[in-house]
């Protein structure tokens, strides 16, 4: 399963190299899948396979990148505030305030005032994603507070960097990796939803959510415009649930 997930992810990321936005060709609009266009064409005659491949690469890269950022931010914040009760309470209070606002509503609010694009989308999805990782790390650090191996290492004069790398991170990783597996799918789904609503990437940029939104008007004429991005989202979400858990 791990090799399948890695191979599928590598194939999808190759969309940055071999995929594309597709050129407008009104003479070949809404064509059925055929040898020249294996996924067919959209309402502007653009090759659906090229756009599907590039859109999938963008979705996966965004999911992996933002999840890594969320994990690193939450873990580092937990490690820094854990020794200080006041700093810990401040971090958790800030996390509670931020978590009280629905993430989708916060994204919609930010994107309403920002120019649509990759930077605005990353900023909107990055806020608040670190909270589950920080909470999990703090809970696990509390459980490890009385661990004998950690106490022995402290008595022997081990530095903080050594404690983090040799004792804490190996024990925190399985729990955080399981959360990251869910986080990748959540980011991909959020990006697809925002692009579907027209608040993600600009319409001319390849995105599975934008492809779904554009294909609704041609459901009876060219249903494959909805089939391919829907199938891609389903497989990617299923893979992010199974693949990273096995890797962890």
C-alpha cells in the first residue's frame, strides 16, 4: 500500500511538468474521450486530461505543503510553551478563540478581501490548521512528563535539542502522522470546495474544484467533465487516508 501511494503521488505531481492549462480550441469543444483527447475536451476546447493532471498536482502539492507547515508550526509551538504553564495557557486560549470560528467561514472572509490566487488560497487555508497538532503534541508531552528515560536523560545533562530529537519526536511522530493523514485530505477538500465556489484559484487556472463548477452546466452534454475531477478527488482523499497512515 505504501509503494502504491508513493507511486500514485509521484505520478500526480508530474502534472506540474506534463500537465497544462490547455489551449483554447473552439472548433473541438465538448468532444468525447478519444485518442487525441483521452479525457475529452471542455466547453472551450481545452484538453481535460492536461487540466486534470495539473489540477491534481496542485491539489496534492497544496495538501502536502500546508500539512507539513501545520504540523511543524503546531509541534514547535507545543514544544516551546510546554515548560511554561502561562505560555501554555496563552497558546491554548488563542487556539480556542481561533477554533471557535468555522474554518470555511474564515477562509471565505479572507478570500473576500484578497485577490484570488495561489497566495491568497494558501494564506486562507494556513490559518488555524496548526491547532490539532499543537493540542495533540501537548497531550502527548503531558503523558511523557513522568517518563523514566526522559528523567534519566535530564539528570545526565542532556540538552533540549537532544531530548527533542532522540526522545520526544520519535514518540510524538506516530500520533502526529495519523493526524497529518487526515489533514492532507482536509486541505485538498477545502481547496476543491473553495475553487468550486469561485473563491480559490482563478477560473482559467486548472483546478479540480473549478472543473466541477464549470462542468455542471454541461452535465447532459459532456458528463465526463464531472466524472474525471470527481474520481480524482475521491481517489486522492481515499489515498491520503490510507497511504500516510501506513508510512507512519
